[in-house]
């Protein structure tokens, strides 16, 4: 993982993967090729900008994160069902 110049959008997207979608920092770090230390620093910088809404926005963020996770699980199960249905013929 070398030293890179990342755009503000890239950093915000990386932070969103952690805060809104609920992915672990280590997984995002490995997938994006960014150090975990950088991700923690970006999270501190960008999450504080987004958290000015209070408790209601925290609940909304949590619900969006849960929805994203459940949607992913549903898509995986759909693909698995189609795969096994194809093999059963």
C-alpha cells in the first residue's frame, strides 16, 4: 500500500462503506488498497461532517446500513437459488 493522492469523493465513498454499509475497516482497507490508519482518519474527518443532524439522522443511517446489508443478502440468496435450480434440472 503505497502513498497515494486520493480525491475527496474517493475518501467519502470509502467512509460511507464503513459507516453506512457496515463493512469492517480491514476489509475496506484491503479492497481499496488504503491503509487502515488512513481510513480511520478519513472517517474522523468526514463522519463528523455528516453527523450534525442528531439522533434522528443516526437512526436513519443505521436503517440505511441495515437495508443495504439485507438487500445484499437477498441478492446473494437469489443468485444461489437460481444456481441450484439450474443444477436440479
